[in-house]
């Protein structure tokens, strides 16, 4: 490994994309500790500056604009709109709004509208049309959207679904829809602010579930001035994107890359999706895994949500177990869908003992069915208990990543956020679910997916993900070489000479105060599991000193 170089990073102003001038950026500059806290508190200074954010927490401005147009055309006064790619995902949102609002004692009614955008439909003046109203006779390339309309006061519940499930439309899909609308269509600038730009009373202060008033801020002009055709040309000619028409090949390449069946895969090759390409046995620890065992989703949380739905759809009803301290929305999914979950947040040997107690007690209550539905975890765990008590194991390997840590042999399902290390470029979302064909419930899980799986991964997102991931193996080696766990005082964070914002696994150095962003309203609770908002600076500096001495010694002996 070559010598590490120090890159000069030009500070990115608060609220702008990270890296700068990145279309569809999934991270935003929050350069100081105060900015991160201000974001969580809904500070006007911070919120007025934001032109983007992590897509499940910050609904993109293009998506907001399109949703506002839909609400104006199809909604009644006092209704908000949220957009989804299929009727199934929209119906899941509607059901969530109804079920959660009923639990709160104020049932909210939501309704669905399927619509198309057809620029060639002259009879309808080329505006948004219901699918039954389109007069182009299928001659145009139509974009299919599904609107959930609901009372404005139910927006926090709709936003919870958007965040937890990650099934909302892609910013690239919204951009394409907006580009097809004719001049004179309802616009965000000529109408009142959209419902989700207004403050809506909600009993929790969690920034992820509440809405603060925001001001529209134009993105950097270097991104904004490129029209869609120009952007596509640049990416295909110089960015080495596959053409948009090759989306099926891009998705095939992604499934092969994830399943580990490619005999050769490097950044100079763009033919990993070639149907005639020779493939080998999987390198993921289970040689029988094939590309058909990999399922793509629009984000990591959508893969986790679908893994839970898959478990609910194939196994007897029971609570799940969340073992170890998870990403926040994993726990929320397990708690809010199905019978609930047991949370063993420390992930220690004592939690293994507690897990065995739960399994024994639940088995005594009803010996006719498995004591739990599934165990969701990030660290690997032995399947012995799962085999004994007949429950599923679902491993989220996003942080360790499947090229570093071999977890598939121990799991029924492995889920991952491709947005992070796999992509690295911080400009596209994605997720995956892999089935283990050696586990006992593989046949039933596979059968369920064959009947129920929907490919809602937007084609253009798949094109970018395929391009970004060609050199993932090389980048992981670099990350492994450079990685040090870093956290410190507020002053240390503010002075770090790198980009700062949400996400991880990027191609550039990115610092993020994760505990602040993920658990701001529950810091005391998180601290119980060793997830601290601050670490002792003295301990940190001592660790740096030790690491630097080791690096110097290694360099001198090399």
C-alpha cells in the first residue's frame, strides 16, 4: 500500500451538497458541531441553508416540488401528498397512516391516485393525467406515479413511513417527471409552500419525524444549469455510465457483484452485466449463491423493511429480536410492524443468556410455533439457536461490508445499504437482500419473493450504482488501510480538515457525529448501550499518539 497523502479540502458552506456540486447528493455539509445540533433542533439558521440532505430524512426539493404539483391538481384543501413508485408501496403508506393514527386515537383517512405524466397527450394539455384519461394510445413514454393524499396533520406519520421504509420515489425520477411537464404547469414558486414545508404540531421533538418551516434555496448553478440530455451525455461519455437503455444489464451486474460470482471485476470493465459472461461459484462463503438470490431495493432500509415483511409473510407470527445496537430505523421497523420485538441492545454474552431465556419462555407458552420470528443483528452470530428454535437470522453487514466480513454462511438473509461503501460516491441510494440457499427456509423465502418481489429500483439510479461500484474492491482495501475510529470534542470536530455530513463509506473523507444525528432526542437512552455523544479527548489523543508511533515504526522498517 502506498504512502497516505493528505488532501486539501475546501470547506463546504452549511447546507450545500457534499462533495460540492454533486447532483442528487445524499450528504449535506454540516461543518460544525453546532450545525449538527441545530439541524436536529430545527434551527432556522440551519434549515434555511439546506438545499439537500440524506434522502430518507430530507425530502429532496425536486420531490417536494412534484408532490406539491400533484397535491394542487388532485388534492382537496388541507391535504398533503407523498409520492411512491408503485401501488403496493403507496398502499403500504396509506395503511401505516391509518393504523398509527388509529393507535393515537385520531384515525386519518388517506387515499391513493395513480397518475401518469405524458408530454404528448395534447387533449390533456400535456399535464398530469389519470391513467384512464391519457389519449396518446400508449405512443409516448409514460412515467407512472402513485400519490398518497392525506390530511395535513397526518404528515408526521407519512414522514415516518418515508423514513423507516425508504420506499419513496427517487430524486432522479422526480427530476425526470418535472422535465416532462410543460411550461405553465403549477410550480412551487407560484403557489403556497407545500404542506411539508410548514410546521405541523407533533408530540415528539425528533427532527426526523417533525417538520420545520424551510426557505427554498437554489442549488449551486454548476449543477442546476445542466439540462437532462447534457447530463446524460456527460455521464455516459466521460463518467463511463452505461447508457440508460442498459438498465437491465446494470442491475444484472450489481446482482453478480453482490453475489460474488464474477471471475473478473474491476473499474476498467463495464461488461459485468453481459448475459454471456462466464461466471464462477460465489465467493461469499456459500458457493451455491447465484445472482438470482440477490434482490435490489432503492435503499438499505427498504431492504431491511422488505426482509421483515418477508419474514412476516412466510413464518408464524411472533416478536422478532433486535440483537446489538442497530441503526435507528431497523429497531423502529421491528417495533412498528408485526407483533413487535425484544431489544437486546448491548449485544454482549449476557444478552445471549437473555435471548435463551426469551426463547425458552416463549416456547413454553406455545410449543406449536417458533418462539420468535427472526433475529436481526449486525454482528455475526451462530445459527445454532436458530436451528434449535426454528427462527430466521437477518444480518445487516453495511458497516463491515460483505467483501470484508463473511456473514452469509450464518444467516438466512443478508441485507446491505449499497448507498455507503458499495457506492462510495455519495450520489445515489441503493440496497440489497441476499438469500442463503443452504438454510432450511430458503425454498419458502424464495417462493414468496418470486410471487411478491417488485423491482422498484429506478433505472437511472441503478446505472449510477453500477458505475460507482466497479472499483469497490480496490476502495475497500484503501478504507481498511486508512480506517481509524475517530470521535472527539466539539472543537476537534470543527477543526477537522475534511467534509462533514451524514453517511459513511464515501470515496472522500467524511466525518459525522453519528450519535447526535441518529439519537439526538434519546441520548441518555443510547448512552445506556455505550453509544456516547462525546468521547474523552485525552483518550482520543492518546490513541492517535499510539497509532502515529506504530505507523512511523512500520514506515521505517518497510
